[in-house]
């Protein structure tokens, strides 16, 4: 923790301005624009907090000393940065953005088709897994660390893939891309653990370091390159599973509550004559 | 499923789909663990990448065959959804032949690879991954053959063609697995 | 209003008897019975193997078995009990009762159901034929590489094991898919997922566990066969393989497997305890949730079977923490069962005794597990008898006791006869005492350093007395099983009572005759709560009225 004091914060203009505009857009959306055009209800305070918290976490991940640590010294720190973006920011943003804002795109048929395709659980699963795995291939991972432009692109694709990946679980209720039913959501969450576990296991149990950048990076905190990589793998393992377990639990309990008020008309056999 | 079909039929379709999805889920974990074994072994020693890269052409061509067959499988299902029996039969046949061609190509590739299954860990991984995939393609071919037969007997209509759906989705699956395996073995 | 949720399967004429009708049956009840009978026979075989082991170990420098014989016996004991006894017993009860509990006429795929059973039977016979073809598998039920390579295990035993496991995997996978589809698609009207009996819940979660974990075992075993038969080098370090790969692949399956073994029994106990406490299951939602959470977390902790393999230090920490975490949902269940019994009108039938025995013994076994999650403790006691104690408290005290509970509970439904309560109590107490005599001292032996899988031990280590006690206990268990068999035959000889609801039960199986007709229900029932039969019998106090 005292590392925070040693390493600099990097208030990258692109990041600060970018998130500033993002927040502004959100505030305009739920504020003046919403009132002017009568788009829908104000998101609950909890939702708004979730959204802003997600933005703050992303900001923290990208400008705090964590960024320096990750970009210059430690694989595990870099992992924390990515995990914050993928597993905290993305779902929080989805929880915070009101459903009616997405439905504004309903008149555009092509966009509706695209949205439905992207948020189909099979597709979103693959996008999320693919993006995550591809960026961990040693050649690409290294390249991103060496070229700032590619690195920014990497983060943007992470965020986009994460939003798509989390959509079937955490998205608001919309007409444009409705979420699957709770049991399907729960299965989806479980399946998401598989690419995470696979990647995490490989990183944790590997006997050799994979990423040339971190082999030549200066050693700090007494962590060897290999130990650093293993720590990164473990961070990918347990914390992500805890987040997914929480999502699973929330979905389960939400589902049960909705069933309590049910008279039993929503399941297969009862739809038959 | 459409408004013309009875709820009982929709129920049957749903049942078949859930069964297929679960079966594909289990197969996916199987291929995944094979790929994990591959990755684990790859770390062990100097992986002979030159071996595969130099012979990329043939597998690449075979991939095109398989992807083409996925398209023809799609056409087959689209045909029967519109009630086009001839279309169904023709496209099924083409898909089946392309599938067989793919498997033959794989066998050809295997025998000319200059590699044996007991050639270090690499040989084992290569043949296991490719071999199990080819077996699944063969299973798909068998399903397509059975469907062809039933199509000829007039078993399918625009409203009722569960077996065609199942066969087609299985075929898509086999193609998707190939793409992933190809990328893992030849490109990475 | 009645609903037929699926087309009627090919009906079994009740007057059809004879071997052929059983060989060709696709009726889930007959298939269930076949599973139960076959698995019970394997139980007797596996138990005999255990007795042989105990005879060999009763004294230092035992001469009952040669080392190689001992290795074969303990391998087959473990393999039999896990794959040929506990899993099929659960499958048998699942097959028989899941359709009844959900108000269906049969499983979703009756023919596949039959295929599962016959594959299982064939696999079991195949594995056992190894004894006459050069020797049974002898590398332990989890067969670590490189010991299992051809070089070190030249007999065909391991090939029999590997191929048998592949066949069993196929049987279980098909069966699991069948259960998943059946439970999703064939529930009676009104039976939303929060009204399903808990045994159905646990069968559902177990089936998912099986579907997602068995492929890992398949891969492990396939690679082993390729190594042994075609000279591949997956596990051969000299040629680029890695022996640790076996452990990862095996335990990725192996850990979910232990939940596959225990969850059905937890479901059975969750059916029995409420009925004999006169109350609904306490904390139904929490119990259902804990099954799901166990299923989820079960896939993440496999490396706790590998603490002593030289894993990186930080990973030891993480897996230890994760393993503690997974103890929590199990604890939730224990509280739920106790909460169900609290202030209930308890009836201590044999079924109830076994269910309560389950809770007590499983608790001990579970606590053992928590001990072992502490890495330094594990480093001391891994591969010692402490682990053997743990396994048997959860699998024998847990799964087997739960299953015996289910046998006493559901026997009247399956056969139309009641098992004798008096004999049943003798069965329970002898088995309970015997079980503790065998497995409690193993804790002490483990801490004292006695390794597992050794065919004998020296004098003067102080292990002899405990081993002797354990052997006595083993024979006590054997006697209790004989008592059970006596109960079975005595009960079957008495005239059938054909009571449809002998226990004043809650769930749909108690509405049919005993045994049920081939079609199960003349009219598919509609349910409005978790205890539809209670609702029927007590309309003024029905659960849906009272707001359960």
C-alpha cells in the first residue's frame, strides 16, 4: 500500500478527459436530455452510484501508481488493473445505465440486429473469452506493453468485450436486447469461469515466465518474474471467481424471489393444452 | 418454431435443443482439457513450430472445405424451413460429401505429416487433438447420412425437422472447434 | 386440469415378466431397480475387498495377501465403491424417483436411459474381468502417472481400468444429460424450480457437475491409454511430457466428483428428515443455493489435492482459502437439517436414524476436510490414514448412510413391502458402531504417521492395536450388512402391504400405488407448493395457503 506514495500518479490527459466526457454524457443523459425528451425514469440512486463508482475504479486503475507498476515492473499489478476494468467497471456500468437509453436505438433495425447478435449468450461468451485469451498470448501481450497506441487499443477492447460479456448477466431490462432467463444466466456465469480458470491455471502453474517484457523489467518487492506471474495467475483465479459467485448468488436469490409471487405459469409443461 | 406448430411440438424441439446443448457442453470441456494438456506440454521444451508452419497450406485448404460445408449445412436447414424438400436433400448431400472430403484430407495429412504419435509429446498432442476432432466430424457425417436417408423418406416438413436442426448445430459446432484447434496448433 | 407433458413412452404391460422384459425395458422404474441391485452387488464385492484388506492389516507383518495382491485389492476397492457403487446407487434412486417426484411419466429419453445402465453393467464386468486376464489394476483408484505408464505397470490391469473408466464416463454423461433435460422439461404444472423436491435439486446440480467434470477424466485417461498403448509421451518427462498433468486433469474431475458422490445423499436426507420431523425443510432456499454454490466452487479447489507437489507458495494460500470457503455452504445445509428437526415431531424410524447418522458422521468427515485445508497440516497428513478417515467418514458415514436411509424410506414404494423396523434398528446401530470403530482410529494412525496404501507395517510402531480394532469394526460393518440382507429377505417373504403412503409423506411419489403403475400417474398432477401431498391431505393447512 505504501507503494502508492513511491510511484507517481499519471494523469494522462486522454484518460482524464475521456472519463470526464463519459461522466458528462451520462449526467446529461439522465438529467436534462431525459427530462427534455421524456425518455424514462431517473435511475435509482444505487444505480447512479454504481455507474460513477465504475468510472472511478477505471480511472484509478489507469492513472494511479498501479498503472506505473503494471506497465514497468509487475505482471501481477498489470493483472489487477485489467481485472478492475473487466470485472468491476464493466458490470457496474451496466448496472448503472438505464435500460431506456439503449432502447432509444430501437428504430434502427440494423443496430437492433447487431445488438441482439452481440448479446446472444453464446456470442458474448466467445467475445469475452476470445479477447481475454488473445491479449494474453505472449507475443501480443508484449507488443502492447511496448507500443502505447496498441496498449490503449487493448484497454478499449477489454472494456468493450467486458460490457458485451457481462450483458447477459448485468444489463438493465431492455427491449432491444433482453437478457436470458435467470437459470440461463446462472449457467452462463458458471461457464464464464472456465476460460478464467483455464488462463489462471496456466499462469499459476507454469514453470517458465511467458512475457519477455517482465523478464527484463527491474525486480521490486522481492518478487521474481516467475513468482510475479504466479501471483498474477492467482489474482485471475480467486478474485474473479468471487465476483462471479456474487453475481451467481444475486441472480439466484432474485430468481427465487420472483418465483415466490408466481402462480406457476412460466414453465414448459404448463404451456401445453 | 412458429405459430403453426403445436405446443407439444415446441416442447419436443426445446427438449432436443437442451439435450444437444448439454452434450455440446460436455464435448467442449473435453476439447478444452485436451487444449490445456497441449499448452501444459508446450511449456516443457522446444516446441517444433517449424514442423507445422511449413505445412500450413494443406490444413488451411481443408479448413476452407469445412467452413464451406458449414455454409451448405445452413442452406440445408434454411431449405427445409421453407418447405423445400429438394433443396434439403441436395444441400445435405453436399455437406455430407464435403465432410467426408475433410476427413479424407485429414487422414492424408496425418499419414504424410512425417510425424508419429510417439514422436515426443508434440506428436501425441497433434494426433490426439486432430484425431478426436476428426472422429467428431465422422460422427457428424453419420448424423448427416441418417438425416439424408430420412429426408428421402419424406420425414421432414417445414414445421417438423428437429433432427435437421440438431444435425446442423452439431455441424456448426464441429466447424467452430476446428477453427479453435487450427488456431491453437498452427497459428500460435 | 390434467396435462400430459410428453407423449406416452412405450408402456410396460404389468403382466410382462420374465428376463426378456427386463432386458428390453426402457421404464425408468425398472432401470432404477437394475441400477440399485447391480450397485448393491458391487457393494458386497467392494466390501469383501475391504475385509480382505482389513484382515491383512489387522496385525503387523500380515501374510494374508501378497503386496501385489494387496495393491490390486485396494485399487479395486476404491474404484468399485466410487464408480460402481455410490454413483450408480444415486443414479438408481434418481432414475426411479426423479420422474415420480416431478410428476412425470418417465425420463426424457427412456432408451438412452437403458443404454446408460447397460454400459455401466458392462463396464463393471469388464473391469473385474481383469482379475482373470493378468491381474487387476493395481495403482490406486486415482492412478498417478508415471507409475501407471507401461514401464512401471506392465500388466494389463491399468488398461482395463482406463477403458472401464471411459465406459463409465459415457454411461454417467448420458445419464446426466437425461436428468438435466428431464428436470428442465418435464416438471408437472405449477412445479416451479422453487417447489422442486430437494432430491431433484441435488440430482440436477450433480448432473451438471458430472457433465462438466467427466471430460477432464476422459482426457486424462485417454492420454494414459495413448501413452501405454501407442507409445505417446504425455506423462513421460524424458520425452517432453509431464507427470503433473495427470494430477491436474484428474483432480479437476476429482474434486467435483466428490460432490457428485455426496450431493445426491444430501438430497435424500433432505427428503427424509422433514417427513420424520413433521415439518417442511428448514431453509429450503438456502439449501438449494448451497447446492449451487458447492457446484460452482467445486470446480475451483482441485489443487488442494496437490499441496505436496511443490506448487508455488502463493497458490497454496489461495487454494487453502478457497477450500475453507467451500466448507461454508455445506455448513449451511447442516444447520438447515438441524433446523428442520428442531421442535419437530420426531419419529425415529430406521430411515430417520440413517439420515441423522448421516448428518453426524458427515459433519466429522467435513471437519476433517477443513483440517486438511490448512496447508502445513496437510503436508503432515497427506497420504496417511488421516485422509482415509476423512474419505470414509464422508463417503461411508455420508453417502452410504444417506443411501441406506433412502433404501428404508423408499423400499415400500418400490416393492410394496415394508422393511422391518426392529431389524432395521439393529442394522443401524451395528453399522454405526462398526463404522466408528473402523474409521475413528484412522485419525490417530494418520497423525502417528501410518501411510496409506501399504500392504503391511512393522512391529513396535504402536499401530497394531488400532489396526486390530479397525478390523473388528470392519467385521461389525459386514455383520450389519448381513442383518440388512436378513431384513430384506424377511420383509419380502411377508405378504406385501402395498401402502402408497406409509410414512405420511409430502411429495408426489406417495400418491401412486406401491409399486407404481407403469405410467406412474393416471393424471399428471398440478402442484401449488413444495409439499403437494401434504396440501392434499391437509387442505386447511396447505402450504400455499399458509404462505410456505
